[in-house]
């Protein structure tokens, strides 16, 4: 049985495949906590503020409020939300995905395309940290194949701290699946997590033993001087490691709510990001669905 935080249908809101209708598997569990997000002083844990929720009234995922402080997906790893976790078999996960695709996207379950336009629908693994679940991701893909359900586009959203397993990438390559990585390494000056950016780990995602899978690297930034300085020094390592590989670099302004994302300071962050040569990842799903999890 696998611990699943939620299975939902939405569109890809950020980065490379933004706009693509997507079926999501959000795993429960993460190796980081990122409590510095939304804090005035992310590098000083003693100053952290906390959201106060009444966990007794949170009975299902739609009741989960979007937090102001810390990880915006804490419901996908924090023990306080463990009563919402679903323990699901591979068969149950796949059955639910296909039913959801049919219901929400009028999806041809054998082709993962819309029945009218033929446009593709992708499968997106997120978390928590999905790279803690490579065996399960592999089993889901194998079960889809067993059911002759030909998913083609896959995105994995990861914090980039866990090595990719050869068996997992080989399966994707051998079966001709179109995998895109959405890697979000966490800056200390924004997330409060120190020393968790590992270009050499992210390098394993490209698959040096197989043709390359595209990698998008997305940094959440808060526009402080400390943040830009840290990003500058980290980018030296990335540009050295991934030189000529076509890796795309994005920034995303910090903020989990529509109020955060429409502050005037966001425009300043975006302008500075473009000046420094980044693509801009805005959180389009928040503009559409508002402050709601499962979108
Ligand atoms: S890596 Fe992502 S899911 Fe994990 S704690 Fe940080 S922001 Fe949250």
C-alpha cells in the first residue's frame, strides 16, 4: 500500500508544460520541511511564525486551508494531516486516475488524449517528494501499460535531493515515454533549508546512460538581497554542470495565495529575474482556482 495525499485533475500551472490538462498523484511524505517560506527572516528559525489551524474541522482535503507560513504543501507530509492520508494499492491508484480522466477531461483512457481534439493529457507525480516513491511510480506506469492505457507525457515535480534510480529511468526510456522534470531546489534564504541544493543529484535525472530527459530548474525567490546573492552563487555551479544541455532555469515568486501572487513586489521580482536571465513561472492555477488545495 502507498501513502497518497491526493489524486486530482487540474492543469499544469507552472513552467515547461504550463496549461496542459494533467492528472496528478500527490504522494504523502517529504524529506524536507521548508518552514522558512513566507517568513520575514527565513534563515532564523527562532523568529518563525506558524499558521494556527483547527485540525479537528479538517475532515477532508478540500477543508485544508492554504498556509501562509512554511511549506504550502505541508498537508502532504506533516503528521498533523496524517488522518487525511489514503493507503492505496497500485490497482486503486490507476483505477482512480483513469476514472478521473474520463470524468474531468473526457479522456480516451487508452490514449490519454481528449476524445474531441486528440490533445494529450499528462500524468504528473508530485508530493511531498515523489522521488521517495520511484518504485511506486514505476509500478503505476507498468499497471497502466498492462491495461493498455498509453500515457505518454509525464512530469515529475521534485526538490532535487534524491538520486534517480537507473531501473526507473530505463523503463521510461525503453518505453518511449516523454518525461519532463520540474525540479525545485530550495534556497536557504527563502525556504530555511540549508545545504539542500545538489546539482550532481539533479544531473542523474537527465540519465547519462540514456538519451537526455529535459530538466526545468525552478527556484522560488523572495526578492531579498540574500536570496539573489545565494542564487547567483548556486547558478555558477548549475551553469558549469549543465552547460550546453538545454536545461531551463526559472524563477517563481514566493507566495502560495492569490493575494501573495498579486502583490506589487511580485512584478519587481519578475523584472529582476528576467534581468538575470531566468524564465518566469507564475502560478496560473491559483489565478484560476484561487486559494484551494487539490488544484
Ligand atoms: S520540498 Fe516541497 S513538499 Fe517538501 S517541504 Fe519543501 S516545499 Fe514542501
